[in-house]
């Protein structure tokens, strides 16, 4: 089993910044990808940013140029640096990984952390 613990959410004014962190622990073999998703009230969960073990990144169009995803493979952590935040970024943000052990791949989700952008 793999556990994900997120931190760093909170309340910030428009134009401000927040840094989300997620640490994976447990019986870890290979983490294929580490991602951040978000879900706003009444909306579907959507991908925000993803990063592979080799460092290849992918961003949703609505965060390009504002958010940066990074990971530390030695510590099994992923960070989402969020700048120039907008009210529409308000959502619960979830850490997500794809874990591989042998031929088996398993997705894991964190518990979510609330990000509120408001004046």
C-alpha cells in the first residue's frame, strides 16, 4: 500500500501564490507519474499538471505559465507551485500517482487540500 499526504492549501487573495506538497510513503516500487487534479463544487475533477519520473511535464491550458510542477524522486514528493492565482482556481486539489510494481499499476489519491482564492 502507498499513502499520499498533501499539505499547503489555504486562503489567498487573487494574484497571490500557494505551494502544494505531496509526499508518498509506504511500500513504494516505481512511481510512474505524479499529478495534481482539482475539483470545484459542482464540477468534475480535472487534471491540473502531471510529471513523469524523467521530469516530463504536462499542464492544463488554464494553468500554463502560472503553475509549475516538480518532483523529487529521492523523497517521493511532488510540489505544485501556484502563482497569479485567480478566483476560478478555487477548488479541492488532489495529489494522484500511478504506482507500478512488476506488471501491476495502481492509482492512488491523496485526501485533498482546499485552495480558496478570494479577496
